[in-house]
C-alpha cells in the first residue's frame, strides 16, 4: 500500500470517528436537554460530516460539524440561515446551541464552595 | 487546617421515623454535646413533622442537648449555637417534605458554614411499610433517597418482608447507597456521623467496585449512573466536565461524587462532590485509597446517559490535550 493511500484511509477512519463523535455528542445533548424526539430530530446534513437538527415541521434549525482546522479539531455550529460559528471546545459549542434550541432551559453554573480545599 | 465539626442531615418522608431516631440518639450517653437543628428549607411550608419535632425540644433539652426550632437561615442558627455552647456535632432534621439539596448547598457555599461545619452524612429514613409506595408516588421522597449517603430502613420489625421490599425499592434508585436498619429509633452513632478520620463517606461510595459505565434506570427517571475512566485526565478537563454537567443536565443533576486520577498529580487523586451545580472545594488525597487508580464518578439525577457522559469527558479531555500539546 502506497503512503498516499494509507494516509487517505487513515483520514477516512479519523473522519468517520469525528462524524460519529459529533452525532453522539449532539444526540446525547438533545436528550439531556429533553428535546430529542419531542421537538427536534437529528439527521445527517448535506455537507460531509454535518448533522442537522430539525424541528417538528422539518425545518432545519441548526447544523453541527466537527472538522480539522489550523488550530486543531473545532466545532462548527450554524443556526438557521445565519453564518457558522466556530468553537474549539464542545462545552462552548453546546452552550451556544442550547441557547438557541432551548433558551428557557435552566443551566447551572458550577459554583465551588469557599471552604478550604481538604 | 481548622477543625470543622461534623454536620449530619437526617431527612426522610413524613412519618418515616426521623424524630424517633433523633430522640433516641440524644438519649445516648456521651452525645450530649450534640446540637440539634429542626427545621426545613425550601418552598415547602411547616408541616406535621415539624410540629411534632418542636415538642421534642423539651425532651432534648432535658438530656442536656440543645434543640433549636430554626426560623432563620442555617448560617445564622449555627452561629448562634456556636456562640451559646461548645458542640461536637450537629444533627439537622429536615421536615418530611423537604428537599435536602438547598441545605447541602448552603453548607458548602456559605463562608461561615464552610469554615465551621463539614457535612458528615446525609441520612435518609425510609419506612418499611409505606416506603416503597411513598418512593413510587412522591418526587420529594425520591429526591431524598437520591441525595442520601445512607438509608435507614425503619419499622422493619413490624414486617420483615416489608423491610426487604423497602430495601429493594431504595436499591432500584440508589444501588450504591449504604443501607441499614433502625428499630424503634435505635441507630449506632457511627451510622449517623462521619468516620473518625474525617474522611467523607463519599470516599467509600466511589471506591466501591462497580461495573463499567452503566445506568440503573427506574420508572420515575431518577437514576444512579456510574462512570469509570482508566486514563488520567487533565485538571482543567475535570473542571470543564463539571461545568458541562451543570450546564447540560441543569436541574436534572442532583448529585455528583467522584475520585479522579489527574495527570498533573497522578499520586494524589482529586475528590469531587457536589449537590446539583454546587461543589465542595476539590479535595486532594495524599494517596489512593485502594489499588484501583481509575477515575470513578457516581452521578444521580434524571436523563443521565452514562455513554454520553463518558463521551463528553473523553471529548473534553481530547480537546484539552490538543490545546496543551507543545
């Protein structure tokens, strides 16, 4: 096997892993927010590796993709017709997405106690 | 390090035997320096249990202990108690409908309380006869069981079989919780208060062998989820993971306990424990309590998917590793 073929295969394996991570992270988040299968549906998008979140009427309300970038793997989140925003962290990507899909949902902020660290 | 006095919260549904346990405990010799706070927090009003408890004030005072029917906030009450006398421990009895979470959160975040008291235990009483039905029917009872370190099955002397059924009902929600019986309010003091070495009972909970990631679901959706991760994680990944839990699980997250292998300090595991989104300061152990050096989390709440939580932790760790790679 030539180096180029091996590299391409490795990239495909990595790409598939990225896709499944994206799908599973988003599916789990929608489920945690209580919206999956109630008001939203997750489907593969038109773009490679993208997943679209549909509302009950079939309208695309968001799309999420995880891709390589010069700064490493990033999350690309698009909302409706708006432009995509890029997040280097799954935490901030989900925060942005949740604010759009279920802004009314109460989200806790970690608060550490003031006692001495034992 | 200052010495904080142990505070045990005793909670349980209406009529489950909390007051009987408190009363019997106060009759024991050698425990006179116990402050007892009887009240509740949260939105629920004063109920039948509290009225009964107020009557116990006379009995408790006659043993030399102080009972205080608390009307103000917990910090103010503890401050007043500490000014009045020297106490070795505090027993706080909630009302039957109370949610213990705000009490625990207050004890963690209040500057005075966090310096003065250490939450030793959350003890939950479950009536052998009515407990299974109460747990099934009442969210308050499920929250109490969900937040407990130890569950005491009461009144099992009246029906041994019912005691076993009640234990199973508890186990369905909290397979990890410590279970014991209390007959006529009799309970060994060590079941109420922390071990002598001041290590939180949560250590024993998270260090118990457990299957790999799994969920114990139940009809009412409060579940106990266990995560095990073999590879150490970055300290910042742990913080981000806790933040992700709080943000995405929100009010569905009731309690988090964990012993975590941190890459920056592999010999000193971090112990995390939180009530909803409020966490104790991270505790660093001098050494691992057992040969098992994997990170282990126990999470209690609703809609908690062990596979997704593990994926989130893995993804966050991967991103931190990517960002910190030279």
